[in-house]
């Protein structure tokens, strides 16, 4: 989701939708829930570049993205991705 004040018709909203046309690359970093045994936050994983697919709502906007490449199977368990999930 976007920040709460971001509207689809705002400059920030339009930059989300038009990122490719504007030459802006969007990258996805995620981390699993929970903490490491030492009490620190879980590490981030880089999953690659994204392209805008669709959006809904306003202030905030819920954005749907498409990954350029599938999430590696080695991360499915760590990120709680079901084996049958379309990636």
C-alpha cells in the first residue's frame, strides 16, 4: 500500500502507475515475520524488479505488482509462500 495521504490523481500516485514510462525501476525487498534468535529483525531478501499491474482504493492506494522473475523455491518456506501460489 501507498502512504495514507497518496491519492491516485496525485503526482506520487501517477508516478507509481507510470513508473516505466518515467524510467523509474521499482525493486522489491521483503523479510519474513519474526526476529532472529538474537532478537534482531529478520534479514531482507531482494526479490527483483516489479512492473505496475493495477491499483484500487485511494488514500492509501493498494497496488498490485508483477515480479520480473519468480520467487526462488528456496525462499518459499522462509517467506511462507504456499507451493501452489501463482508467482
